[in-house]
């Protein structure tokens, strides 16, 4: 795909990108596919997927208590537990505000570890990474932000999201649809969004503006970006997903570069 070569013009030392069709085939790649990048918050969808496997295996229920008083596993996944961004401090009643929270995902990791008697990083490996052949991916720290992976591995995850084998498609559909609709909140790096819609570990694009995807991205587009200059989106209307990984921290360069890149990818997919 010619559009992927746009990453060569990004002001970053190293970048890799891949586009994966809904049938799991790779539409195109650019850059070093096996280079390992810190994912930052692109770790969260992987962690969320492991939590959903634990749910389907009966180790946890989505509506069981977890985190602050009145909060559940579902609240933690949807950033509505009321926990602060990076502190285990309660800022709001559960379900009343969308407070993006790394702390919430750390609480989730601990909750799954206790429920399964397996350290969360190991559970993630057994439940998600190993079955998908994501051998270059690991979690050396926080389930909110410390994952390390490659474009090739995330392409495997993007294929799974579009045609689930590890989860029932109904579970993935629930995870990638809006949970607690209408709540406003801050989308890190992009300011206050009204509403700031989210699924279970996946951000939902809807009509957010500004946004890290493109103006031509479908409202149903879901995924995540990371402060390490990384993103993964799935656009169900386009029948494709895109992964882009860099080794430069998110900043104005990404705000400027990512939307036209996404639009170019979608335009090329539409013309194919």
C-alpha cells in the first residue's frame, strides 16, 4: 500500500506500519515489522482482551465488585470507576464520569491475578499472546502502559479483533461498543470531549473532534493510541485495521501526521 510510505516523512527515528483486512490478510506493511517498540497505552486493549478471556472462562464476572466502593470490572475497563489518572485515589462516583485511568487498569491486573492465581503478565501470555503467535510481545510492568510489541504481532491482534477466535464475537462486539454512553471526559492529548465514548478497554471514535484517527474514519472505529507514539485502530465500515508504531513520544507531530495518514490509508482501501 503506497499510503503506508507516508511514515517515512514522520519526524521519528523508527516507524513501522501495517494494514490488516477483516479476513485477516495483510493489505500492506512498511518499516521494520519485527522491531520491538514500547506500546504505552496501546497495552490497554491487550490487557482488556485478557480480562475478557477471564470473563468467558468464568474466572470473573463483568459486574462483580472491583476497585473503589461501588465499582465493577466493567467500570474499570470503561474508565468509569472514578479512579484518578495515575493514583489509587477516587475522584468520582462509579459510572458518573469518564476518568481515563492507568490506575484502573493496574487494579484490573491485580484483580485478574487474584481471581486466576496467575500473575497478570503470565495470564496475558497464556490467554492472548501465545494463542495468537505474538511471541515478540510481553508485559514487563503495568497492564496500563508497559507492553512491548512489534507491528507484526499487533497485526495478529488486529486480525483477531476483526474475526475473533479467542472470544465469542458477541463479547468483542460488546467491548467495542459504547459503555455508559453520554459521559464526558478528557481524551489524553486531545482535551475535553463531550461525550467521551469508550467501550471495554477500547476507545470509540464516534464524532470526537479533534481526534487521532482521520476525519473519514467511521464513527464505529475503535482502538487506542499510546504516548510512546503508537496506535491501533479498527474501522469496521472499511473492513480493515491499521497499526503504526514509532519510537518518538506522542506530541504535536502526531496530532498533525496521524489523521491525514489514516485518511490516505482509508482512501486507498476504498479504491482497491
